[in-house]
C-alpha cells in the first residue's frame, strides 16, 4: 500500500534528508511537502496522458450557451484536469471511412465550447489523489519531482543537484512511456485527394 508519506519519504531519501512519520507532523520536511503536494500533483498528472488517470465522459450541454463563437457549452467533470481529445462526427457522412475525428473546441471557465451536439464525448486526464491507484512509473516520477521541489527549501542547493534530479525525472517518464503507462493522443491523417474528390 502506497501513501503520501511513502512518496515524500522517497523524495527525502533522494535528498539525503530524514524521513517523516506523518504529513501533519511538526517538521520542516512535512510542512514543505504538504504545501506543494496538491499543485505538484495536478501539474504532473496534466503533463502526460497517464493511462491510470485517463477517463471517458459523455457530457450534457449547459442550459446557457456561449455568448458567441460556439453553439454549445459543456461543463467539465469535477475531477477534470486536462482534455486529451473530443470525439465527434464529421459534417459529412464518413461512417465508411473515418467515423471519429478531432473536433474544433475551446476550453473557457470550466466549460468546453464547441458546435458539436449533445452529449459531448470526451477523453480527459482526471485528478487521482490516491497513490494506490497510481501507476508505479508515475509514483517514481512524482517522487523525483517532489525531490526537485523540496531541494530548494530543505537542502543547500549544491551545484548540479537540480540538473541531476531533472535528468532522473526525464528518465523516469521515458521508462513509463516504454512500459505503455503513458499513451499518446490519437492521430488522424488528413483527408486524401481521393476522399475529397469522392465526397465533392
């Protein structure tokens, strides 16, 4: 079972600092780790399409449409961090060729604005706060990123320490990609001349 304390202690060990027993204890390490935990976690989850944090949702449209520019607004889920892609139908019937395609949209004030009809189908990165639900590769990468954040306040910034941690973080993310813990967003080829002429 993994916990916040386990992740922080992983980071502290990399810095050669004393381990903590509880996130609420009266120690500088626990105080500094608690201060950056939420912001750091949201940033790291949003940085890549981690499979364990990937969700699908079918969103209803808001009763209040955008003032201009798009036909509909769709409030994002409560655990929404980043949008991976929006799935929608082409204006033409292309069901025999390419059923789904990336749609034009914008995100404003916690809503996805688009001309697509309701319900809006999306794939997104969600906020996952329980370390037991994290991929092991993410736990390792997040601990290294935590060490980077803590090295500024807990230890003298020795020359090369930050660069070393950054390289370790890059290696951890690359390893996660090789293990398929991170997925790339879908790529759709542009319509060929043959398809454009066929549909014209």
